[in-house]
């Protein structure tokens, strides 16, 4: 884990919980969207001077119905070096029995805001994405 990013997470995670509580689940129906929200809301600073360039985030996914998604996020800086990138990942499955995101939204009330229990589960998913963040080239 990257200490300065974990500190930002701790300071801002309540904002992400509020986002989940007040936003319909169909607006964050993919891991990619949740990763972007984690970086936008919870860990917006890559350095003291730069944020993240989420428009240039790369998603690697060679699976079909299940597999691993790898997210590579660059610092919003001119010509980033390899150390200016971070990555996180998640495993996904093909059904609610083997996929965390599908299990959380459980296809009930998907076009509604989540329950308090679902918010806790979305926050746990987000925490796991943060815990897996690593800098490239280290």
C-alpha cells in the first residue's frame, strides 16, 4: 500500500460512502466506474502538485465471462515516467455467486439507491481496490 494514498482514503472515504448512499446503483455498475470514483473522490492527489488523468486510465481485461481486470492510472503530468503510474486490480465472475459487484447489487433495486448494507459492501469493495494499489516500476 502507498502510505500517502491510504491517508487520503482515510480522510475522504466518508465522501465516497455519501456518493453511494445518494446515487442510484446503475450509475456505478462496473468496476471501472468504481475505480474512477475512488480516485476522483477519495484519493484525488497523485502528488503534492498533480492529480490523476482518469481519462487515460487503461483497463486490461482478457477474460470473457470471468477473469481479472487490471487498471493502470497515470498521474496527470506531462510525459509521465513509469513511477507516475499506479495499478490496482480485481477479479470478476459471471454470476452473483462468484462476482463481488453482482453480489452486492443482487439485481434488486438496481435503478434505486442502495441499502445501508449495500453501501457497506460497496465501501469494502472500494477499500480492497485501494489496498491493492501499487506504483509501477517499483
